[in-house]
């Protein structure tokens, strides 16, 4: 993989992780009950996708 592609992949992974941090912060501060749990699970899945994207950019 060329260096430019690695750069873009890592940038996208960082943005995805930022989205998950925003989502978990929103879920914990503004929601309650089942919606809070669902948003937390979605944020966790998004964080895993960002982690895999970051790892792929290193390889």
C-alpha cells in the first residue's frame, strides 16, 4: 500500500474514532434507559471499526 493511501486510511480511522467518542458522550449525558444502551453498543462497534482501520493503515 502506498504512503498516501495509508495516510488517508489513518485519517479516516481517527475521524471514525472521534465520532464514536462523540456518540458515547452524547449517550451518557443526554439519554436514559434502552436508548442509552443501544447508543453505547453502536459507539463500541464504531470504535472497533476505527481500530481495524487504524491497524490496516499500519500494515
